C-alpha cells in the first residue's frame, strides 16, 4: 500500500543512531526535514538537544554534511556556509538550520533577524518544544502561559509561566520573508510539504514546527505524535503559511477539541486551575479571531 | 544509505583528527539497551502503509517486501509506531533480558 | 608595486584586497570602521571579488566567518574592543575547530569607563582564545601582515586563526607612505586555500562536534602544537615574503640594540618606534639601552626573549594593559620566559597608554632611568605616588 508522503521522501536516513530521548519530537522533525532535503543538505544545529545527541565524537549521527554552531549563531553560521559554498562554486545544496525554541526566539533571534533581513538563501527550522529541555526544562521565550518548568515552578503563589509564547512566525513574517510557515510533528505530511516548498523558494525560509518533548512535557514517549496533533486540534497551535505578503491558514478544525483535556494530559500543566484554563481558552479565541480576520483559508 | 556501525570504536592519539571534522554518519554504539519494551510487527496484519515509517523519531523502520521491519539495534522502544498503526499491526512487548 | 599615502586601516584593507578572501563579514566599531568601509568600496568597484556580508553583530561576524571557513572559503572579519569581547565565544570556536580565519583588531580600550581610544586590553584579554596574535608597528607592516597572516593561518601544520592587532587611532588612523605590492606578486606568495576541514559533498563530514573526556584533551593538545608550529612557519613565511617583496621581517620579536644593552625595554605595537628613538638618545649619552618589540604574543617567543635579555642587567615591560590585581599580562609572560631560561635579573612593569593616554618620549626616558636605578614592580605612568603603585596596583592619581 503506497504512502504518497513516504514516496516523496528519500529512503536514506540522515539522522540515525542519535541519543535523543525515546519519543523525541525534535529528532522526528530533523529526520523528516532531512529526508525531504536529501544528501546535499548542509545542516547547522546550535548547542542544544539535537547537537548534544547527534555529534559526540566518534558517534556522529548525521550522514549529510552537518555542523554545530554556537548557541546564538545558527542563522549567522548558515549565512557563512551559504556564502562560502557559493564562493567555492557550489549551487546544488540547501543550507538548513535546526534550532530549538530558546536557540531561536531568545539567544538566536538577532542572527535570525539579520539573516532574514539580508534574505540569505537558507531554511531555518525552529523545532519548538517550548522550553530549554537540554539543560533541564527551563523557561524559554516560547514556553506557553501556565507551563511549569524548572525556572517557572508551579506553587500556590505562581502557577508556572506567566507570559505567553512569543509569536515567532509573525515576527519572521514581519521581515517580509519570502516564506514562513507553522507546522507540527503531529501533522507530519503538512510539515514535509512545507519543507519541500521551502526548498524551492529563493531567499530566507522560516518553518516553526511544534515538536513535543516527552521528558519536559510530562507525557509518555509514545504520546509525542498524538499530543502534537492535539495541540493543533484544540486550537492552541495552528498550521499556516506566509508567502508573498499574505497569511494562509492550512487547517481549520471544525470544532476545537478540549483545551482542558490537552492540558491535563501533560505533567507541566497538571497544576492549572479553572481560571488558568479559562485564560488560555480566551487567548486561543482571541488568536483565532485574529486569524479569521487576517489569514486566508485554503 | 544511513549512518552505520563501524569497526573502529576507540581512538588513540594518532587517530584523533587534527580538527573537529570527521566522516559523517560514523556510529560506534547501538541504542538497543535503552528499551524496556519492543515493537513487534504482525506481518499478517501489516499492509505496508508506512505511517510508522513516517513518524518514527529514530528512523529505524523500513518497509521490506511490503512489510514494516525494525532495526532493533537502534530502536529505543518509544512506542510511537504502535500508537500510529491504526490497524493494530504493531504490538509492544516486554524486553526479556 | 605602487606607493600610496595611507592610514593603517587603509593599508590593511589593501593587504586584504591582495589576499582575496571569499567572504568578509563585519560589524562596524570605531576605530575599525575605515577598514571595512574601504573593503566594501573595493567590492563595489569590482576590485575585490568577495561576498561582503553586513552582519548584525560581532558575534555573527565571526560565526559567519566560521561557517564560510567550514565551507572551505577564505574568510575575513575585523573588529575592536567591545566587539572583540562580544565575539569572544566565537574566538574559541574558530581556533578549536582549526578554522584559519584572519581578523584585524583595532586595539582599543574596554568599557567601563567608555573610551574609544587605543590600548591593548581588548586583545591581550583574549590571549588564551587560541588565536595567533601579532601586533603591527606601522602601516606597512599592517599591510604586509594582512598578506602573511593568511599564509601562516592556512599552513597545514598550523591551521589556526590569526588576529592582527593595530593600535587604535595611533596606527589605524595615522597616515604614512606605504608600498602596495602587485596582485601577481601576492598571488605568487599566497596560494589558494585548500583544506579537508570543510563541508564535502563527495565525502560528507560532521564538523564542530563534541568530544568527551576520553579524547577532548587530545584535540586541545593538537591545537596547542599547531600554534607552536606557527613559530617555524612564521620564519618560513617571512623568508618567502622577503624573496618576493623585498622586505624582511624579524620573526616573533624585533630586537633593537640589545646585543650589548644593559637595560632593555620590552614593549609591543606602535609605541616601539618612540622607544627606539629614546634608546638612541640614551646611547648618545653612553647609556647602554635597547628595545625588544614583541611582534607575536601567541605563539609566545619564550626562547627569543630569553636570548635578547640574557646579557642585560635589568629590563622593563611597557604595555597598554593591566590584569587587575596582578600586573600587565605581557610582563607576566616575559617573566615566565626568563624564569624558564634561568635568567634572574630585575624586571619592572610600566602600565601606560590606557584609554589612549599619550606616552611621551620623556616618560620613556624616565622608564629607562627607573629600570637602571630600580623601581616598583608595577608602575602606572602618570600616577606617581610610588608607595601606592607597588605590587598591589593600588594607585592614586596626582593629576
């Protein structure tokens, strides 16, 4: 029985034998993207989970050319690699970065913004697991409201993280980037399509993919894909694109699934009370009103 | 093609490169010891739909002769494949040591 | 060959044009700006075929250069002061990965207090970053080092990045007549960069990886020996340079009238010229003075320093930096060289030029006098409360 998505991908494995935790969503995103981009992808991974689990000499888990960048330097190293390879006469390659939420929205945002502003011909993929997981689950700029992390403990005074996620997708779009998209490893076909599309566009491409971390989210390793699907189904994340100056919504749940059910499956949200959940639902509804108004739906 | 296990596992002074660049996809250890449970394919039920192949974070599932096959050297036993398989062709069984 | 009246920055830019880097990534900071402005003009007028990348920070400037170098390209960046400190993480990255990048650093004071003028606290604070560090004295040497540094950095035995330091304003902005070599000469001197330490589509690589305790120390040892190999490569490079361009440099250091000198002043950078003038005046009065200008702070010329100072009765080190709570870093390094060579003569440290403060010929004369008669171990020029400028560096200003 042919699977049309699988048929499109390289049968080769480019990220293999790595030491990511069982059920790691980030490693799924990296694996899937590289199977789209193929042998001539040059991947740049900053300090973080994916580099920590994939590059321990002599255990080197990428079969394509890959390099670790500084934590802040994913985009700037991509820029240099793209320029350097071009200078050496290469044209048939894709410089692709895989940075986590902290590496993208916090320490790496300056370099990312610079690369987009220069319109460097790179793909930047943010695998968002919503906290600094590699260092032990500390809050990042993409940790959602209410989440318990080791630096936003949930107690009787403060119920975890007090601030919402930065809107990296629209920050990237605000640069007038040729292509930006949101995705989730729970909808892998959609993600694969977006990576494929990005690979055919000249200039900077930004893809923000939700990639759950069983360890940091407090779920079972086999729940990664389900929860990544559910975050879209309950409306707390959305699948969209930005291209030619316009936003497009790719997937519109008929009815949202239960936000409470989504939250309560995860250890990091167990402490939330009804008021917290109401706050989260209200902010979801506000976001969707904005999407309805400003995003086309195709 | 994929990263694979190599003969040389230990690196003496002379074997260590001068710089931090080395052959891509060089593996010296397996991940099988991580598992407490292992996925087992019911080849009678498997229809080769490849959903498990698409969603495996470790890329250890391939389709051979129309059926899913697992590389137990590198499978960590996360169980995503068993959950993804809507026709119940993958079961998780305890590892017997 | 042509002659032009150029500032140190402009001369350095001419040297970089001759070296033909593939990628230039830089962020502006005073007093480095002229060099990147000239380079962008050269890219604009087509006389330099480099990709000039307008990065958003110094951290990105060097990160980008590392990426380009990992692609097998020749990469250049330039910075100064706060910018050098901001990119510090990437300094260690470039040297650890053995990426032979060349950087020009316009030596400048470090905040606080803010100050844009020249001293050497920026680069000397990064002696341990694994970069070859060379200090130019004049614009001609700056241009020549722009060429030589690539050949040293890219030599297989070395594979180490080079930081060429020019004293801020005093050298970067001061004009002198400079000989500019022909491109054909430069091409003969500097072959294209060829390396295995790069992205390779035929034989893919994993680069800039982690290495645990079982091998990490071996990588560090090899970086150390690569840097040490630069001593020999510097000599070879200068010989080849002299054959093609007719200018012979003196290796890791430059000794002036030291053969029979009884008192020797060790220094680095652009102040050396004035020190030599004062030496000549003292010699005219029968005082046997000499000057050692350190050209390369890394690799450090231990043996050469010992050889230059072995017959002296006393020495001083004049430097534009201070390691708070101790002494000038150059002084520490020089003392270590003498200790290793079994030379035990009195040595005195003179901290001057901080934040661009002028060092006068009179002060240099006083330094020589102090070396001859004995002084505090650490002396701050301009602070003359002798009691309080001793080993504790706990001085008080009388100005």
